[in-house]
């Protein structure tokens, strides 16, 4: 653990922390805190060796420190008395203090009596200063060579929590743990010792005070107790068994005050000597070890930040993959939905066209069977000497039959075709809605696509007007020619001229009537059964069916969603690329961190 490598590590680690903040591995507050921790490590390397005295309240901490510096400057009391952390360093004068008051740093020489007003909460003139650290400078041999002793409020102090003591431990290079002989190595002690080890403090000594209370205890029992405690605590002390001391600080102070000499090497002088020699001999290793432990804590935090950031990025990557997968599924399912809607509409239209054609053809056959009957009802001859007058009569007949055909087909349209189309339209609407809802579940559209298919109300009569050709009646001469061609005898001609003429006219009229009637029927039937007529009727109805157009807005919505899915996939791809880039940066910083911190382990 070379000091040079420690300094280089602190400098490189500070730069690394800044880089990690720039790539958002750590926040600004964490950067400031970690850099300050490294600054404290650097400061601690050049500062006096700090020995922090801790233990439960009334374990004799203050008395032990007074014995170490060989003067009662700290208050001693059976009740918790130390109200703040007190740092005791060396000075040439007898006693002075440094403290903060109203934001100002004050330094003044002070008497032991006045000091109690700052520290002892049992003093009548005590002024509470919770949270303060009082720096005391005292002329003593133990602190003369850059050693600072820190007195702390006791654990489980009824007046204070352990926060101030824990804060003092953050700057401790070594620890003297004080215990009362009657409660030594209790559960509380075991917890606090474990806490010290977790903090990386290894230079620990154990001072088991009030050993003078064992004077009235059986010697064998006393030795057994000391053996047990030394065995239990030696593995946790830097000096092993030599780091576990049974002391009576009060007796030592009485001896000092009475100016008695040390009777043997087992007295408090031996404790003071062992601790002082160890600290002076191992000052640099202790400082370097503390620095490495604190740098190691910084490394652990940085590793945790990197680990958490990588986990967060991996989680983001997983979310992107899941979302992209869902979007691809949305795109596929939406296309399938559009295809199914289109197919359903095509099938319905195909079925509708077939139905319409069958109905039209059926109705044409039905009309065909009624034509002769309708012609007989409306077509009558009109005999005249100059013309048969069949033209007006035939025209009226055609118009009447046209009207009857139109009424008949319109009746079929209104009675069968339109209801069928309306029913089919409603079924189609429900089926498409069901289809969309089915796909919405799969593609997670979030909102339903509303399908509007208005029911059809067809008015077809106008399409049938003037479908039938105008038939012009023949003249008498033409009829006569036709009669001759058909070899119809004119019997009346052999009679008297008048009778013959009358009979001839009558015969000719009836002949022409029948011929006209046949031609009318033939013409109507020809047009009824012609492809043009049937297709015009069918197409006229088809032109009123707009199912595909009706669902087009919904299809457009779905197509818009496909576009949004594609755009969102592009955004996610960009986000994934950004995550990959950031993970690469973090991996590079992780490698750099290993190189930076491994220096102090070489």
C-alpha cells in the first residue's frame, strides 16, 4: 500500500467520478459526496493520527482518556455527562479550546472548571451545543507526537442518539473500545464491534474498566473471567491478547494525583505505553490502510452505481424489445384485420350479387308468364275504314305493360331484394365490428374502430322507365301484304262489294290485331330475356351497394395505425442504439475503474 499509489488513485478516481456523472451513471449530489470522501482520505493522510474512544455510556471513557493524558480535564460522572464529541490534541500551553459559535471559529485558553460548562451536561452552567465538535488542546505526552484522542457520547445514551459517535468514527484511524467489567462483551458490544469491522477499522484495542471491582472476587473466578474475555476479544484486536487491557482508570488518576510511582509493568503505564508505541510505529501503515479501506468503500459505491445503471439499461432494452415485438405484432395483426375486413366485404358483395341476379331472373320469368294476360287486358282493336288505329292503342299497351313490369320488379325489389340487402348490411356491420374487436384485443389499439354501414334504401323505378322499345302499328297496305304472304283468304271479297269490303276489313283487322299482339308480346319477351335488360337491372341495384366504401374510414384508421407502428419501431430502434452506445461507454468506464483502483492493491 504505497502512499504514492494512494495519491494517484485518489486523483484518478476523482476524474473517473466526473466522467461517470457526465454519462449519467451518478447524479451531481453523489459526485460531490464521493469526491469529498476522497478529499477527506487525502486530508487524513497528512493529519494527526486519530484515536477514537467509544463504548456504552458509563463505561468509563472519559476517565480512561483522563488517565491516558494524565490529568482530569474531562468530566466524570455516574450519569451520562459527555454531551458532544471532544477532540483532544497537543499544545504548549496548559489547556485551550477551539469551537464554533454563530458561524465563527473561536479559540481561547480555558480552565478545567470552565471546560465542564462546555462538555458536562450535569454542570449547572452547561449550555447545550448538540452537534458541535469541541477541539481541546492540552499539554500531554501521549498527544505530543501528532496523536489526537476523541471522546464520544456513549452508546444508548438516554439524552442522545448514536449519530454523533458514528460520525466521529468516520475519521477514526484507531479505536479504543471501553467496557464495564460487569457488562463486558455484551450483545451491544458485539454489535458495535462488528460495525467497526464493517467500516474497515482494524486497529482496535479493548479497555475493560473498573477492574478494581474484582478485588473482592475470588481469585480463581476473577482469572476465569479475564481469560474468557481475553479469549473472546483477542481475535478482534490488532494486538490480539496484548490488545485487551483490564484497567482501573480511576485508580490510575488517584495514583497520578498522589504522585505515586508505577509499581509494575501491568499497570496503566503499560497500557499507555503499548498503545502509544503501536500507534507511533504503525502510523503510516494505519493511515494507508484506513485510506485504502475508504477508497475501497468509494469503489464499492461506484461498482454499485455501474451495476444499477447497467441493470436499468438492460431493463430498458428488454422493455424496448417487448414493445418492438408488440408493435410488430400490432402491424401484422392490423394488416390481417384489414385483409379480413376486405375479404368479408367481398364475400358479402359476391353473395349479394348472386342473390340479386337470381331474384331478377326469377322475377323476369314471373313477368314473362303474365305478359299475354296483361296484353289481353289492355290491348283492344279499333276498326276504321281508313286505319286500324293500332299505333295509339299499341303505344298505350306498351306503356301499360312497362308500368306493370316495373311495378312487379319494384315490388320484388322492395319485398325481397332490399330487405335482404339491409339484413346483409346489418350482418356485415356486426361481423366487421366483431372482427375489429377481435383484432383490437390482439393489437391493443386502445380504442375501438367504429364501423358505420348505413342500411340501404333502394329506389329502382327510374331505372326501368323507357326500357321497352316503342312499337309502331302497321298500315293497312302493309297488313294486306302480310295477309297475302300468310295466304289468308279474303272470303268476303266474293260477296257483294259492300259486304265484301266490310268482311275484308273485319278479317284484316282481326288478322292485324293478332299479329300486332304477337309482335308486342315477342318484343317485350325479347327485351325481358335479353342480357342487356338483366344486367341493367342487376347493375342498377349493385350501384347502390357501397359496403367497401362504407368501411373505408375504419380501414384508413387501421392503415394509419400501421404507419404509426412502423414509425414507433424506428424510434425504438434509435433508442436501442442509444442504449447500446451508453452500455459500451459504461463498460469502458468499468474497465477504467478496475485499472484505477487496482493500483493500491499492487
